[in-house]
C-alpha cells in the first residue's frame, strides 16, 4: 500500500470516512510525526464534537417550540444589574431556525474577544435584535428590579418582526406575549445566550464611552462594578450623574459628604 508523506496525510485526514481502511494503516505508521498528527486531528475532532453537542443542548427549548409550531422565538437577557454606575441593558434576539453559532454560551463564560466575535456573528445571522437601556437615574427612581423589567420590555418592543414567544433568563417581562422563565437561561438556551452576549457587549461599549468622559473612575476596567479601584475613585472624586445613588455604597458616600 502507498506510503504517504506527512504532508499528504495532513491533507488526507479530513477526507477519510469513519470506515476507511487507511485509518488502520495510519495508526500502524511508526513515524512519530504521523502519530502526533493523528493525535492532534483526534483532539480537534473531539473539540468539534463537543461544540456541536453543546449547541444541540442550547437549542432544546427552541426545538420544542418549533415542534409546537412557534416560528419566531426571542431570547431575553440583561447586563448590568449589579454595578454601582451606568445603565442596565437588556437585549432580545430572534435567531433563525437553522442558526449555528459554535462557541456560543452565557456571556459571563466568554472572554471579551470571544464576546465581540460572537456579537458580530449574531448581528449577521439574527432575524431581529432589540435593545433596551435604562439609565442610572431611572434605576434610582424605580429600583433595579423594575428598571430591568422595563429594559427587557423595551428590548422586546424594539424587535421587528415581533416575536411569538419569549424565553427569558429568570425574570418575567411585562408584556402580553407567552413566555418561559428559565433559571440560568443564558447557559441553557441559545436565544437567551445570544441575548446575553448582545446585552453585555452593548453595555461594555457604553461604559467605555463613559470612561472617556470620566477617565478618573476607570469605568473601562471595572464596568461600574464595586471594585476597590472604583470605591477609591468615588471617595476621592465624588459621584457622577452616571452613579446609582440608591445603591448603598454610593448612598453612603453621599451621606458622608453631606455631614462634612
């Protein structure tokens, strides 16, 4: 039987079917370079299989709804409930039935670079994307829970075409559409995971813009969360209009300054 060069084998591997008799020949090849090539190919194959399997897991709620005749399913998620500054941002995403976004997951599990890449992929393939933003001042007026619900409702209302059913990460959206609340939905539904990426990247970009306006606070690094750096900046420079005055750490600084 023909003895292939390593370069030949590298080109051949992706073309071999599972039952091709040449697999046995390659496994018996004593060249270390060939065995290293086979090992790398098997690792890559295992990674691809894991990614495909993960996608199937993420699509189980959507597939159930498709089977029931629902065509347009919107995933809803938010970013920014916990920070001391900046808005809360919600996103609603309708993916096409044949969508495939390998590597998609809960945005908190992804690197900033992976989130940016997926953001572009979601934008390119989505049937519709809606974004809802509620400011720090509005959060202070309502409370963060109601502000988040308002942001989600805004995101849903921004969708065109409109959805027929909502999959929501834990919360209930104040709208008349049928909806399912999924615990840890951003890790269990492709539509919600896509919304989590859109919401997170949108909010991070917003906070980077605030960083340019208020460079002394380091918003681009901590995104408004209560890090030691952020606490120190608040104590040193006070609060901005973008800070949530109803949140205890910010309120305490304001109260302390009033007593001076």
